[in-house]
C-alpha cells in the first residue's frame, strides 16, 4: 500500500540527474577537460583556499556555466571560519611519536572531514608514502565518526594500540 | 489512407514540375545522433508543407541506408535514385517520385547499394540548386553522423532544422552538430518524442532543459505518441491525419516554416498516458 502511495506521489527526478550529466559531458566536450581534470581542479582549489579559511568541504561546489561565447567557472565554497579558530568538534588525538600526515587531503565526496588545522603536523613526514596517507585518512575518519574521537592513528604495519 | 481516395492513375508520364517563379529554399534536417526521428520529421514536415499547397521535394541524403521512401510509403515506386541523377544516368524528373497523397510533394530516394563517399559534394550542391528551381521547399534528410554524408547533406542548404530528443546523448550530439553547421544556416530546433507526463514528474528533460544547452529558436515540439509509430508502419505521414494532435504539431511547424506567426504549442498528455503515468511511473 505504501509502495502504491509513494509511487503515486513520488517525484524522483531522474531528469535532474540527466541535466547534471549533460552539463558535465558538454563541459568536457567544449573545454576538452576530462571529468577527472575537473575533479582535480576542484580539489586543488579547495586546498588552496583552505590554507586561509576553514571551508565546508562537503558543500563545496565547483561548476562551469556556458555564457554567450565563453564558459565561466563558478566556485561555491562555504566558509566556516578562520583557519586558526578551534573547531567545534574535538580533534582526534594522535599517538605520541607516530608519524602524521603533513598535508590534508580533501575529498569532496565526504561531508564529514577533519578540520585542516587539526591535521597540521609538527613532525616531519619524510617517511610517509601514499599508502600511509590513505591509512591515516581512514583512521582519521574513523576517529571522527566514533563518539570518543580517541582512536589512535597507527603505522600501517604496526598493531593498533587501541586493540 | 485517411480519406477514401480514388485509385491513383497508372504511372502515366508525369509532367516535370514547373519552375517556380521564385527560387525555392533548401532545409537540411539533421541531428547528429541516429534514431531521433530525422526521417519521420522530414516526411511529416514535407507532407504538411505540401498540404498547404507548396511544392516540396524531399531528398534522402542517407546514401546506403535509405528510409525516407519507407516512411512515406513510396518504397515500391523507387526506380532511380540520387546517385543516378548526380552521375547523369537519368534526369532529375525521371528520378523524382510524385507522392499520390500529396500531389505537390516529390521524393528523391537515396541509393541503397552505394556509399556516402560516392557522392561528390559539389555535384550534390548543384543538384540541390537544380531542385530549388522547381520546388518551393527542398527538405534534405541528413544521415546520422558528422562525416561525408553530413557534409553532402548540408552543402546545398540555406537553413537547418536540428531534431533532438530529450535525452542526454541526443542533446550532446545535437550540440556537436550545431557547432559544425555553418552559422548562415541559422539552425532551428524541433524537440521530438517529448513525453509531457514524464517531464512533469521530473523524469525527462524538458524542452527548456534541452534548449538551455542548444540555445536555438524553437521551431516545434512533437510528443512521443503511439500514433506516430502506427502511421509509420502504414507508410502514411501522421501530418495528413486531421484528427491527430501530433499531426497538428507538424502542421504548425510547417506554418512557422512558411513564416506564419503561430506560437509553439505544448503537447498535452492524453488521458491514458496520464493514467499509465500514475500507475506505471512511465
């Protein structure tokens, strides 16, 4: 019964999906920019702005719009505050002496991200590899999502001290 | 047949079309993507123009994949084709097939056994020029794609109609074609196969969505109705059916082509389409 009801009244706009796909595909047709390149541009843009202000990465939107003869880039990047303010969410704690990431990687796909200044590191990260970054990323996410924000970040091959 | 018509006379020697007092206007009907309704549009717009009394020539430029004869129900009468004329084997008058339902409309069929590259572009231009001497309107059914066949179909035209369905792939290809058409052709848009009830439910791109991309003057909107399929099955242009709403869409397109100030009407959804939309979501 609910199914019928929802089918009667649902407006599940797949045309919005079509519109968005069309917009992106024409953008790359016109600019010869691949979707990957657009995504990379967006990532870099957010990374640069994040050096100065805290931004809501999940709500960032970079789009291109065709105007009379040109294509304009619109970036909508909500600012949460200055970069030196303390975040509302307690930062994850880091295990002492562990290597930490020295850069924030920005993922537009996830709404909940650590604030960038929490990820600023004082320790050198010369030993970090891409795998390390990915691992730290995962652990940081986990830490943020857990209620205690206390999951330690470990080396990929070292046993976690929490377990 | 929509009206009981007297049995057509046996193919007596058809008088060649008389030269018009003014030179006719050639329109290429194109889309980039295949299967969006170029041929159906050509046949119906041609029939609607002819029903207004204009002299119309339809040219199937889809060499190797001819279909316009089928849609018009003239396939059994094709003897000679476009390449025969271009290569000087037969005269234009001999190759033109007079449509008995629309006596002012003639078809120049494409050859089925040749390839698009066999057509010489300059000779194609000359052929369209020649047709313009005899007909008010020359409608050129462009093949899909943007290669040699497209160039040959476009070369003799003074204006262009872009047919586009409300689908991502169709809009993308139409966008590409608009970029390839000479600006002098001032392309106009026909949005074909629109399903208004799907648009209302946010399940199909609207005419506005399509034209936000293409930005062309809107020549008409044609709904996706089963009666179009049934008319094509019979080889009878729906534009000749006075009761058909889709036919009326084609007739109003013809009116706008000849310069009448007729507003573009939005297709309404029939009762059964609304009902099935409610329960089937399609």
